[in-house]
């Protein structure tokens, strides 16, 4: 299998950037909204199931924020996915 990551730019922590700028902005926005919504809902959780689901919402939101900020998605890297606009 051909390695598509050798020509990619690298971010400040040495990882290849494999997320487009538009997707990065979207991840940060949607992830931030999800994390905030989960935290607000967590304050009024009534059952253990609700708490678990809201903690998962916060965790998923934070994951989106971090991957958007870093510009590197580990799942994309595992699947060798490189967006067309980032290929050289």
C-alpha cells in the first residue's frame, strides 16, 4: 500500500495535518457546542443512564475540538485517508 502521508505538512507537534481547514473549523464549532451542551445537560441529569450519555457527549465534543485544533485525526491516519485538497 502506498503511503500518502509522506508529502503532507506537519503541525506544531510533528503530526501530519490530515484535516482540511474547513473541516477543522467545523470540528471545533460542532465539538465545542456538543461539549457545552453535554455539560449543561449534565448539571440536571436525573438518572445514571443520562449521566453516562452526557459524559459521552462531552467526551465526543472534546475529541472533535482537539482533532480540529491539531489538524490531525487518528482515525483518518489509521485508514490512510488524505483529502484531495491536501495531496500534493
